[in-house]
């Protein structure tokens, strides 16, 4: 908490750092956290395995005043369509 603060979470930048960083120190991880905050604040692509999240992000960007209920109805409609 003292080094990073209450906002720490394992985002994509930290998950990749940990997965590829055997032998690194906690101090190096803290430095990586701080170094990636600006980039982490920018919208990141949503992985293909998270189709629902990607759909909702796209839907809300097209319908900024849309409700959760409307977004979920659009998702159900989207998923009911044949895949090509």
C-alpha cells in the first residue's frame, strides 16, 4: 500500500510482467507498475476470449446514453444470430 497505493490490481501489464519475469524483485515490479500507469489508463484492446466485454465496450461507444438492460438485450440478439 505504501509503495503503490490502494489502486493496485493485476491488470494486463502486471500479469504479463509476472508471467515473464522469473527472478525479478518486488522493487522492480513496483517500478514497472508506476512506469505503465499512463499506458494502462488508455483504452486497451479486449482479447478475443472476452467477446462479451468487447461487445459491451463497442456497444456503449455507439450508444453512450444506453442502459445496461439495453446493452444486454443487444448482446442476446447478437449471440442469437448465425455465425458466418
